[in-house]
C-alpha cells in the first residue's frame, strides 16, 4: 500500500502529534508499505528517515503525491496542505488527535467548517472517547501508541523515589497542583521523607521553582529539566507514582502510558482523554482539586492491595497501546477505506 501521511508538525519539532506521526510512519514501513510524509515543519534535524519527507511543498507537489498514494492519512486535520483532497476521489483517513475548538464551548463557524470537511473522510479515528464524543460521535476510537521499545521496567533500577510530575511547565499542566498537594501530604507523613521530582521545561518554571522554594519540604522537591528517551525512562523507573494533574482536558495522555510502562502508578485529572489512557491501571481525581489529588495520593501510599491491583491492570492496558498493535489497526482501516473505494 502506498500511504501519504500529512502531519502539520513533525521532527525536529517536538510534541505529541509529531511523535505519533513518526511512530506510525516507522511502523507502516516496517510492515512493508511505502510511505511519503508531508509536513509544514521546517528544518531536517540530524535524524534520518527511511521514507521521503516533503517540507512546505508546493501545491503541485502535494497534488502529485495525492495521485501517487493509494491512501491519504491526515494525522490530525491538515487542511492548509490537504485541501485538494476535497476535489479528488481518494481513500482518505483522518485521525483526530486534539480538540477542534475548546472542548467546553460551542464551535465557531470556522471550527464547524473544519468538522464538516473532516466528515468527508472515508474513515475518522479519534484518539479517545472524549474526543470522539465532542467532535464526531461516529468516529472509531483508537488510543494512541507509546514507544514500547524505549519505555519499560528496568529491574536493575530500584524505586527509591515517590512522586514524579512529567509535562511542560505551563499553567495548563497543573504542576503547581502537584507541588501544593505534595506539601500537604508531606506534612502528614513526616516519617517517610517523601520526594517529588518535576520533569519538564516551560514558561512557568521560575514561578514553580519559587513555589517549591517556599515549601517546608523544598529539599525534597527536585527539578530535572527536560528529559527524553533512555534518560527519561531511567528516571521514571526510579519513581513509584506519576502525577498528571492537568487543568486542561488532555485529548489523550501518552505520558501516562510511558509512566505505566516503567511501573509508575498514574494519578490523573478527570475530563478529557486521561481516564481513557490509564483505564483501570490508574486513579482519577477531580480536575483542579488539590484536596482530591491529596486523597488519591494517600490511597496509593496507604493501601497496598489497591497498588497491586493498579499495577496488575497496567499490563492489559499497555498491551492495547503498543506501537505495532495500534499501527496495525490504522492499516486495517486504511485497507477498508481502499476496498470501499473500489466497490
């Protein structure tokens, strides 16, 4: 199968959609398919790929590659690049990786138009039930993949540390809630000398460091900056619990899968796709509530039987999100779209 993949963002840019596009494209090639990727991201970086990449191509090149492809796949709507599709009969699959507009507000005219155009795809995939219900209810929910080669339990690393926050240090991600909850919890468990590690960078870093410095337990709060790949995996393996206290309704939550793969028990905020990502393998707290976050942190500290149930559930949850498992579901939907076109 010849697959043309549209991805607004791609390497060397960093982000969820960028990494998902790369993972899927790599797996499609591994499964024996021809892939070409079109992106709006400039710059080549140092990494090399086994498929051609066109960066900000002319419309002539875009149309040429659409004619080349058996199936066109938009990993999140890429209308500024893919608009010729709406005048050409082609097997066309669109994946929704994030909200179109604000999830809690009515859609603008432009957002409704974007949804209307997405509905013209042969198949629509949503990364979580929350995205599906909010945008296109008849879409097929396929949870995102994580890199199961990089993220795994390293048994030679002992879990000597407690809580870890992983995410961009911006207001939407709720790192301040993690620090406030840790302060309250630490005052209740003085004998345990609990630890909190903050992994990430962002505009709120100075403010968050200041908040941590004001804590009675500042010596037990550690900022690690941005970590990736093997180094991130090793750091997660040192910790028991992963905090994802997002204020924003996350579309999904790959970081939860990465943590679970390293045997961290995730505690995530309600709303959006984070509950989908953790399934029965994590605890969900009321979004924005420090009190409820503290309560869920108490549970994992105090109740060994709950911890074991969550850890046991992670194996099944992760099996649904291994990269090749997810990629094969996508490929099956591509083939279905291609078969429909031939009828």
